């Protein structure tokens, strides 16, 4: 047998053996196909839990424990009874969604209008007034400071806005605060004893230079005029001259 015939026979035998080997091994390699999703078991849907009527923290725990994601926490105005609780959810409870799906909850921040009594803030310290505003679940828009002749430094003079009983939580409250009074105090309208007490506390001396007749009994014994005027600069020991009201000629006391 020459070499060409030998190589032809060898090639045919090799091809035959390869074919037989494929027939035997193919069933083991290409058995019934099994397809596995890239998501595995996470492709299975889950049921959205009911989180209405509970706190946000509890809702987050339940949602995340159910293989879902808390996507957003939104606020809504409502009554005091459900304040701080979840009042709505999206998607609704019972909905079938993929694992890891986002869930939004809406919680009640309370009524839009809250109790508000601005007159009770006047005369308080600025910090105490801000505490009361926070207790009413409102917020402040800062402080404005102006001099005031009678209200001590740091106390509330007025409040803006001045709505009685209630105010919207969207409306900030601004406080007008006394920065004190460095000049001579306002004495006009005060009783003599009260005016003298204020002057003594500031090391000033009061001198009554005139008792002017008045017809209004309510003005008797009060300061009608003063000099120097309120707000004027002064030094310790200075004298403030005043005119007081008295029932006299043309007044009730003359018979």
C-alpha cells in the first residue's frame, strides 16, 4: 500500500471515530436546556404591604423588610388625630410589583392652620417667645431690633403678623425686639411716683417745675411734659424737669 492510500484510510478512520464520539457525548452535554434569569429569584413579584396609619419609621421598616425600597416621604395637611402618621401610599397596598420596586408614602403634618396668640408673646424674652411659637408648630422669620423707652432690652415689643386665634403654618412669624433705651426715658403719661422710680434707677433727679391744672381727673398726678425730652443724652446726676397735672383752676377741684 502506497503512502497516499495509507493517509486516506487514516483520515476516514479518524472521521468515523470523531462522529461516534459526538453521538455518545452529545446527550450528556446538550441535555434538556435550563434557562436562568439574570435576576434569579428577584424576578418573582411581591405584594406591597399596607403601611397606612403607622409612623414613617415603622413604614420604612416594613417596606424594606418586604424587599422593596422607600423612594420618597411626602407631606400632606390633615387633622390632629392622624398627625405624624402615613395617610397615603403609592402603589396601594396589595399591588403586585417586582422586588426592589420603589414605594412612596405620604404622611400627615397636621392642620394647615395652627393656634396663634400673638398678644401672649409681648413682654417675653425673644428666646422664650420663639419657644412658644415652636410649641404652636409654627416657625419664625427672625428678629427686628428697635429702641424702646419702656420695654427692657431683649423683650418682645410686637409680633408680625398679628392674627388672633390661628395662622397658616406657611406664614412665618417675625418678632420686634427691644434694643433698650440709652437716652432719657419717656416719662409722659406716667404717675409721678413711677417716673421718679425710673429716674432713680438711672441715677437721674426729677424736679417738678409746674403743676398744671387739668379737667380730666385721670391726668391728675401724671407727667404732662418733660425736659430734656426722651431719648436725649444724659450724664449721671442730671436733672429732668417735669410738668404734672393737678385739679385746679377750671378743674374738678375748684368749687
